[in-house]
C-alpha cells in the first residue's frame, strides 16, 4: 500500500514520468502503469457521479481507490507440490482414516510426520507447503447450531476424573455430573469407579434431589449406557439403562462417537466443576468428607447469578423447571446384580474381593445385589448375608457367624482364621481374656450371641465378673441370659442366706429383752 501511494504521489504531485518512477522505486514499469491507470479510471468515474443521488456508489469507489494492491494467484502453478507428492500425502491420509476406524486415534500421523516422511523419500518440499495443502484439502471446519431448550426437557450426564489426597494417600476418583441444558445447574458426586451401580446411584440421587426428572437424558458412548454399536451410528442401550429409563419414564439419547461437544453443557461442566471446586482444596480425611465439601461448594456455584441467564442463577432456572418435570417416584433399586458360586472357603468373589456367606452354601449359586456402599447376598430369594462394600483389591471380608458349623467341627482353626481377626473389638477382648485356651466354648458363645444379642451377652459377662472372674464361661453366661442358677456362686449364696436368717432371729430376741447385741448389724 505504501509503494502504491508513493507511485501515485510522484506521478500526480511531482509530475514525474512512469519511467523515472520505475527507476527510483525499483518497481516494474508495468506495475507503475497499472497503478496509475487504475487510479485515473476510478477518479473519472467518481467525477461523473451525482453527489446527492449516487452516495453509495461514490463511497464504494473511494474504498476501491484506497484498497491495497491485489494479486491474482489463482492461476499460478505449484512448483514444489507435484502430483507425486500429492499422491503420497493422499496415501498417508487414507492410512490415518483406517487407523481412526480401528480405534487407533492415538496412532495417527501429524503434519510434521508426513513432512518428515516426504523428506525421507527425497522430495524437496517445505513443511509450510505440506501444512497448507493438507489444511486446504483435508481439514474440514465444522459448523455448530445454537440450541434452545424447553423447561424440564433435557439433562446431560458424564463422568470426569478427580485426583485427591485422602488421609494422606493420593487417589483418583470418578465424578458423576448431571447438568441441566436449560440453566446449566450442576449436580456432582464422587465415586470410586464408573461401574453400573454407581451409574444408577447417580441417577437416583439426582432425581431424588429434584423430586422429579427431565424428559430426556443425553449420554456419550460410555459402556454403562451403550451395550454395543449397531452399524455406524446406531447404538443399543444396556439392560440397566433401559430398566431405569422405563421406571422413571425418560427418553435416552446418545451423541455421536468422539462428539462430546454434542452434549456441550456437561462436557464443559466437568472441567468447570473440577476446576472451581477442587483447584483450591484437594486434601480430605475420607471420600465422605470430600463429597460433603463438593455439595457445599456446588450449592454456592449454582446460586451465583449469570449474565447469560438474564441475571438469574442456575438454581433460579431449575425452580422454574420443577413444575415441568416428570412426577417424582420412590428411589429405584440401584444395584448391579450377579449370580455367583460359593467357593470352598464359603466366600463369593465380587470385583476381586471375597465376601463370606453361611458355610452351608459351599458349592451353591447365590445372587448378589451390589450397591455403591454395600453388598446384599440372597439364596432362594432370602437375604442370607450383608457386607459393607470394600473398594480394595484381593481383600477378604468375613462374618465369623457364617462359619459356626465348620468351626464346631474344626475348633482349632478358630485362632488363626481370617474371621476371628475381623471380629469387633468387644468379641476380640472376650476371646483373648476368657477363651484363648477354649476355642470350642467360644464357638458356642458365638451361637448364643447370634441367637440373643451381643449387648445381652456383654451384660451377663459383666455380672459374672462382679461375682468371680474364674466362673466366666459359656454355660454360666447362658444361665445369666436365660435367668438360671449360676454354677460356682451357689456356696456364696447359701452362706448369705444363713447369715440373713441368724440376724433376723437375734433381732427378735433383742426386741423381747431390750438388748443391742447386734452392734453395727442391721436387718
């Protein structure tokens, strides 16, 4: 633009010839002539126009006069970018597409890799030329369509990883997140993993908090929601998703593969919630404490007014949605169900951990209902065991009462058994104080505790200890529990009875003769 201006000033102001201007500027005389001819032509057109009626045309001509010089490069041929190089690039791009279709998205050649490949093949071409050709030929820009959502219409769900320090130990958790499409209201919860029971529990917790649910839930292609792909775009939902959708009455929809942006709100929501809540604090004593902190902080975020919501908060918009939600239903049974065989140790295997069942079920099949915090085990539709869920690996979770029948036959196995080591502190104390040398008697005591109650048995032991610690055994504990005579305390009771009768007789004589022979004794 500076060169063009300099040429025109030299020609029209300084009256220099085109030849002289070409010599002084070093610019071709053809180019100098083109600039001068274009300017004169536009100026003549401008002079013949009516200033009042042709204002738009005048402005257009002025803009054209002020434009930078344009060069027509459309007809230029590529000197370095030959047909052979184009063919090589096309072959490599096809190989990339094949790797994509096989799920090898991390094994694609980048532009720099393609350029290095061409150099190795002795082609003389620059990296920028390769980049520009691939960009013009293969890189397609995607258009996005702005969406408008109705009240109570759509909510989106996704998982995101959160790394925290729990009780001094670095751990990774999965954060489930629901985000409403209408007002971007966030509902998160931390879990140990993304298994089906946690996926279902997240739905139950969200719908219960809302006291209703949206008409449609959008997912990506997570395995808890998609059972398998049917063709290129069709997906088949998992049985658990079909079941919970049928119960709550919502429709489900999946976004296309590798198109998380089709959800939009929740994709950004995971990053937003993770950054806003866990950037400042990452250390907690337990997962429960971390979830309490998460709930407290998300309430603050949801209550913050947003300019793009017409100065309303996500909570305000959700309150507007509530009348439009589907009716509230009692919580869904959010359990993953499995049929399992009881092995020779009278345990079942759930997620690499062993859970005990009554020993009479060895070799039989039982049904386990796996919840996020507990495991219930059924045999012939009867609940026969319940355990707190363990998220360790290769852990053994025992209930000593499940092994009473076996321990009766093998009492010597009690001392070193896993079940004995996992007993509560009260039972551990009783065993070590009174039963270390008598495991068989302790097994009978366990039966009594199972029949009655641990508190009743502890109370009986306390009563016996007041009389004499040496008489504490299962038979005497049973006598106390069933209100019978305690062995070993009979002699003491007889002596007390004789003493009581003697005092009564002496008291009668004292009254008759006015004596005080009892001294400090009282009846």
